[in-house]
C-alpha cells in the first residue's frame, strides 16, 4: 500500500483516527471536517476507476513536464559536456541562391538587394527566383533584376517543394542556399555559414533567426516559439546535429540535394535528414544571423498546423527516424514528438480529473478552469494592463497546442492545402531590420 499524506490543521491525531475508518468514507464522498490541506490518497481505499484516473492524470502530467522542462534541461546538461567542434575554413565556395516565392512582391526587391549586399564575392554567387504561380508583381520584379544576373523561372502553382524541384537542377554552385523572400540577413551571414563547410562532416547549415521586436503582446509572445527553438537547436548542434535547418535560409552541399517527394510539407526537415542519414551533421551557426518579423497569432496557428502535420508526414516518408539508424533517436523522440503529444496529454488530464478523489479533483478542476480562462480572456485584455503579461503567453500556448491537434488533418486532405499565406502588420513590408539582435519585450 502506498500512502501520501499532509497534515490537517488539527494535527496528526485526526489522521490516525481517520485511517481506522472503513473505505466507505471515500466511497460516500463525505467531506472531511476539518478540510485537510491536501487529500490523503490511500490507494487501497480507492475504487478501481479512481486508481486508473490517478494513474492517467499522473502519467500525462509527467509526460508534459518532461517534454516542456525535463528534456530541455537534460539536453542542456549533455550539450555542456559535448565536444563536437566545427572545423571552419576561409575558403570562398561557389554559392547558388534559390528563392522559391509565391506572391512576394512586397519583399522581393529588398531580398535581392540584401543578397547582393552580402560580404561575399559577387562573382561566386548565382541567384534564381522561382515564381510559384505568383499572381502579383513578383514576376515583373524578378525580371527587372536580369541585368544584375538574376535568373528567373515561373512554374505552375504547386507549393514550395515543387518549385525547388524545378529550380535546383538549373544551379551549379558547390553550396545551395535555399532562401525565402521575407527575411533579411546580417551582412556577414553568408560568409559565416559557408565557413562551416570547411568541415567535411558538415552537410547543411542555417544561421540563427532573430525575431525583431513586436509592437503588441500578441506579436511578442508568438515569437517565443522561435526563441525556444533557437535555444534547442543551439544545444543539439553541440551534441551532434539538429533535425532540420531553417527553411528561410538553408545552405546545403549541392551533392547532397535530392528531389523532394510530391506534397512534402517540411522541405527544411526532409533535405537535411537525407544528409543526416548519410552521416553528415546539420548545424545552426550562431555567428550568422537572419532577421525575421513577428506574425500575428492566427497566422502562427496555421504555420504550426503545417509544421506538426509535416512531422506526422515525416514518419511515413522516413520510418527509419524511429530505428537504430537514427543516431539521435532519443533526442528526436524527446524533442520533436514529445511536443506533439502534449495536447493529447492535456486532454487526458482533463478527462482523468473527473475520476480523481474529491479534493484532488477540485484542485485539478479549478486549476484548469483558471488556466483556460486566462487564455480565453486574453483577447479582451488591453496591452497596457499588467495581466496581459500572464494571459498572452498562456493564450499563445493553448492556440499552438490546438494547432498540433489540427495537424492530424494531413491524413485526410491534400498536404499542399495546409500551406497558407503568412499574416503580418502592413508596416512590416517597409520595416528595416535592427542592426543589433532584438527580442520581444514585455514577456
């Protein structure tokens, strides 16, 4: 028999007498008098259904704690003790930029000028813009840069994977740089990334992503995911490899490129994993910086749906991720799929609460009511109210967990239908990145 108890206000003697009572005390659910600080759980006195609910509740909470806090702490511990230096060099390699873009006229001109402003020899760079059936001025802007050597290819609208499959075979550089249109680069970003390929074990590299300061709490808390992801990838790089690169700027050896399967949602996971299973390392290079802009929460929801759906898809495309061929299988399961199960654990906690012993049930029920209630009222809480610092992160967490649940639709719809346009403030198209790394304030 396992017992856990905490003294009531009247002392030990009241508990000693209560332990001598029959199991009918719990079965009848009669309230204790006086009320203890926490309910005494005596498993021998619980009904089988209550035992099951306690076990489910405890297991679900343990899994969530491990995924959110336990594994990151363990990863940090392992990273501090790892010794996997990258042998960089100063060799200037030929580089092929491929920019797959759909309706990016607000950003394309700035992107191309940003590439040409890199601290890297222009004669070693070639640039291709692949218009994925754009219906705005994207094609016109791309053709206007023909005098600067920019190549242009228009393909029917079929998604990023199809656009890359069409564009990459036209390029000849030693290093491919797959680039999105919205983000901007630090002037030394390309040079610092290319230096990593001096190590023959390195297959692909991405810069760190800095989200510039948002103007609202919604923008600020939405960027928390990127800050968390950056922290994880930095430590995985120290241990061995990340499991993907940043799709907005991904450098990979041209010899490692393989055509993407039709309908692939996560080209930034599939391509680096192909290299990973050939024994190469996939790195995040902290000395190289890319700037991105905050998005609004409903846009982040759609993006998260696609990302999580892509992880479901990857298990079908690459079942070896769960086999012994994956030298970082423990990290993959803990870091990637550990987060996927969190919303299911939240549901399990809610359902198991119904069958908990009375006082535990009340504490768990009202705790969840408070948690979800704070998320629900966030939309009406003004940014200048102190409560916003609490409600906004909670709402963001709940919305992203809902997106994880929605990701299962990948099994019932065309995967490419999950690609949605990114939503952002209109002023962002004219906003220049900060010369210094900035993170959201107020969170």
